[in-house]
């Protein structure tokens, strides 16, 4: 018998509180304590031995400035040393894993659109002129990227990783079941082979181990969670197992510590059952592999849903990219934002990361526009030097938070045109110009403002080409000569919050839609935004019978009248001080009748319909009921001020 005396932290001593005997046979045991990693009392101590005898361990408590916190019920275990990585060893039969795959990334087609880089420091690089890998830039902060779905529960991540930089205590590793703020499980692999598995925040270590790392080779790591069982494997060998149920679902991620430069490759994620076995055919959880496809504007318009909903200047969608409001639950077919614009008003360089560019270009059914300044700017968001030829010491009278731009300067159209071209190359489908009308001149004559707008629109169209959307916020206005250069309009139909809609105002909306659908250039994008009626609680009012009726009516009008209409029935701008264009995402927005198979068919003034592959959408803006008879004997009745969505085949 060999006696060993160890001084350990009081937190572990309290769990054991008495000497104990271990019977071991041909087992490799390694204890390692480093105060900098929360492991024990002495700065550095390691004991390893291979024995086939009895070991008597006498424990003595000690004080420590950093302690290891174990969840209740977690057994104290020695850590295991893995001495020989075996690249051919696999934890499960490969054919079972392949049937359960929900995501795979090898970066051969570039940066995947579903990989979200919080730190904007991860880039695809070519290794040895053949293999594409994902590497980070060295930072003094944690750098990370995430992927997957919030609904992922039981799954495994396997990837290859390699430390590129050399330094003290380099560390990086995969994360699992995390939320949008990074709470979840993480495995940290140090460049000297030390591994920890923990929950964070607050930091609670669940286990640790020592493995052998060859700095010149790729390390294959795996982290999985099934029910409350967590497991970290290195080169196919399980080295840490723990029980914890703090989080049961969430995204996957990878993170590198400050000062660490790491490359990763061949990320594979597969679904598990509650016992940790591959779960085949998880279709609702799977994400299609990225093949590098870039979708054109025409393809995105063609692929949009029956009811294309749009979101101007989206906000409140979490901590990801600005268009993450576009989800399976709330799909949006058109968005625009100031994020990505040139922060300096007269600069022509966008602020768009490679991840954002790829995601915009690879989205098959959503148009992404950038909203930039053409006649005023806000010093809270942008900067314009007083020495600039476009600077004016002139506040915008409608809103003194804004400062006017010298938009009549002959060089200004060329600056905006160069911006548009660079936005296009950065991945945007188009450019949105707010306040696009002759009342935006801050006292200048309508004729002078119109002359400037014509010059700007012409310059942008000539520089960016026809395959770039130029969309202006025209509100209630028509008869705009810049229509010859515009390919889209935003009909932000402002009104007082409590005001309703008269028959004349709804007829005016119908004429607006008809005018712009006739006069715009292809693809004729019409973003139609009537505002709801607010009388009391602005959120509860979204769901009143009256507002739902108008929401259906205006949605039907926005779908039936224009060739490519987009709809949003929104809050009034004065409803909430925290932001504009808030809204309800109504259930009928999810209507799926396939593609349209007819143009608008007018039954009588104010009543019309459009046929789709699997249904029909109709509207009646009048105050009387209408009976609609189709050419082949089918008929239906539509009530006054009604939008109707009928499923079926209509000839």
C-alpha cells in the first residue's frame, strides 16, 4: 500500500471529509492543480503513476483564492490522460451519424450564411493552396461565432481545430446549448493539453482532463449533450463526462480566448436521442449545406411567399445581424436598415462584414436594402466634417436632430452613385432613400429639390445598373418624374394615431398602388404600409376586430393590385417612443397559396381578385357586399371592407 497526502480546496474536502482507499489496476491517474484555472491550493502540482496496488489517500483541507465549484450530485473524479490520438477512431458508426446530420460546414464554398460572427474577426482562409478553413484574428477580447437553432436540444458537435499562434495559455473550444447572450456549456482546450468542461455564466466547472496535443497537427474534438448527460471527446475518446440540466436547448458556437489564434474546419453536427445515440432524419432541425449559391433580385422576388411581409429599419431582434427578424416564425421578404451604411456621410465605403455579405446574397427570398442619407444626416449616428463641401450649418426644420446636407452641390450625385455601386458589391440588393419628395428641401423651392433629386436618381441608376433596386419613400405622393429611375417605393401612409379610414382614403390607397405599379421600373417593388388605429393600449389595439379587418383588407390590396407588392400593417410612429414600424405578425401573413397565376382581375370599381396556384386572394374596399362570379361557374361572396383568402383551385 502506498500512502499519498494531498492538500485540496475546502469545497472538495467538504464532499469527501474522510480518508478513502482506491483499488486500481493498470490505470493511469493524473492530478493537476493550477490556481490560475481555479483548480487548487498550490501554483502547480502534477502526480501521475501507473499502479496495480492499493493507494491510501489522506486528504487535508487548505485555503485557496480560487475554488472549483461542483454542481450538487456531481461525483468527484480523477482526470484521465489520453496519450495517443487515433484519427481512425469514431464514437459511433459513421453511417448512423450521417443519417442524423443537421449541419455540416467545410468552408470550401466560402463563409456560410448561417454562421454568425459576433466579433467580426473570423475569415475563410486557404491552407496549402487547397483546403479552405475558418480562422480568427488575434484580439484582446473573446472571439466567437455561432450556428444552428435555438430549438436544438440533444445533439453533438465534431470539428477539427488547430492553434496557430503561440503564447501563454492559449485556449479555445466548442460551445453547446447556448442562448443569445452566450449562456450554456463550453469546452476549453488549452494548447498544453489541459481541457475543461463548464457551464457559464456563472462559471461552474463540470470536469477536466489532460490530453496530448501535437501543435503541428489538427485536433479532432467533440462535444455533445443528450438529456442531462454531457460528454467531451478528444480524437474519438471520451475524456470528460458530466451530469447537468441547467440548459436543455440552444445554439452551438465556437470561441477563442483573448490572444488566441485558432483555425477550425470540418464542423459536423448531428441529432441525438436522449440516450446519446444518433437520431435519424431530424428534418425539422436540419440546415441545408451552403453551396455558394448567390441569388439574384429576380430570383428573390420569384421565391417570396404568397403574402410578402416587409420590415423597415428592423429592431429588437436579438444580438445577431440586423436582419435576424427574418425567421421561420416571422419571415420577411424585404428589409432595409442603416446598419452597413457609410458612417462618414461623404464616404463611399460600406461597413459590411464578409458574413453579412454572404448571408444577404445567399438568402433565396429576402431583399436587403441599405438606407442612406441624401438630404440630411443625424450626428448621433453619422459624421460630416465641417470642412466638407457638403456640410451645411443648417438644422432640418421638421426635426432639429438632423442637419441638412448640401444636396444641391454638383458633386453630391456622384458620391451617392459611388456609394450605391459599393453597396451592391457588398451584397445589398438596393438602396432606400427616405423623404424622397419635393417637401424635403427645408424651405427650398419644390422645383430646385426636384432638379436635385432627378440628378441623384439618374446618377445612381447609371452607376449601379439596372440590377439594383432604387427605392424612395414617397408616402402618399404620385406624379414623381424620378419614377423613370426608381424601381421601388415605400408607401409610408402616415396619419394621426386614432384616425380611421374613410372610403375616400382607401380609394386613394388603391390609386396609389395602381399608379406606382404602372410607372416604376422593374422589378416594381411596392412596400405598402398603412398604419393601424390606436385608441388605448397600442399593443392590444393591434388585435382589435377593427384593426384585424383593416389588416386583412390592406394585405389583400397589397397582394392583388401590384405585380410585386409587399405589406406591413404597422403601428403609428407616435404610438411608441422606442421606435417606429412596430407591428403584429398576423397569422394570415403565413397564408401559402403558391405563386400567382393571374394578374389583378377587377370585378367592379373597388372589388378585385388574383388567382394563385392553390387559392385566391380578393378585396372589397367598398361599403357594400359583392358576389364574384368566376369564368367557369365558381362564385363567392365578399363583404364590405373585406380582404378574403380562399384556399382551393379557382379557374
